[in-house]
C-alpha cells in the first residue's frame, strides 16, 4: 500500500534563539577589526537599499507580554503553530517586561497573544517570520561592515534569529548569524524553504 508520507509525522521543533550575547557582540567586533577599511558611502547606500527589501510591516507590541507560570503551578507546553499547504507565516513581536521580582523577561509574542510558539513544518515547507524588535532602544554599540543584513549599526538591544539543525543557507533572510541586525524599532523578515531531505 502506497503512502505519500510516513505514518510518523515528521515534525521539527524549531526554537528561535536570540543572538544577543556578549560573545556574539565580541565576534562582530572582531570582524570589524578584520574589515577595518571602513564603510564607504556607496556601500552604505547599497546596504540601505538591501535593507529596504527586507523590511515588512512592523508588528505592534502585544499587551501583557512574557507571562510566566505562577510558582507551584504545572508548567504547560508552549502554543504550537503548524504549516498549512506548504508554508507557515508567523508574525512576532519581540518584547520585554519586568516581573514582580524585578527580573527582566524577554519573549516572542504573536499578535494573537501566543507566547514563544513552537513552529512545526514539513520538509520542503516555506517558513516566513516577520519580526519587530519592540524592546527599548539602547545606544548604538558598534558599526557592522557590509555586506549588511538589516541594520548597519548594532544596538546592544539588537536581535537576530538563528536556527539549529535546519539545512538552510547562511544568507540574509535565512541563517546569516554574522551580519543580521534587527535593532529596537526595526522589523525584519526571514523567508526560506526547508529542503526535501531535511531530517526531523
Ligand atoms: Cu546557536
């Protein structure tokens, strides 16, 4: 009996991770030193033009973001989103809040109020993530030499998403971890296809 797909559904658990560590900032700084010839005005114009092609409509902040379970309660699974007809588009507002104990919490919120959803895709599916960094801006920390992906300067509050285990290109809009910069107030779109042979 022929079946088009294995009975066991291949589900990928994609956990977006925020790259905003000091280590990452240090690696960017090192790249800046290597490319110390500096950014020309032509390069700046090119990077800005490139950036414009990547900007989607901004995702507004969501009320009551980054909620946590109360102490002693059962921890629930995160909400889940599934691709349909070969694609999944997710709009995310990256936000921060301070809890009752003074801790700074960060999270991804969908406009519907889903926090940190788990995204399920099939091989060959397209994933589109439009994300706005709605955290408070911090002073500009460093200049990112071209080729830029998003902003050409990086705030300490800048974010980028990268993906573990996906067989995808390390290019802008996919899994470029070195040059993708989404500063506070900026919006960025990731868009790529998973390969047909993407293992679970
Ligand atoms: Cu990683």
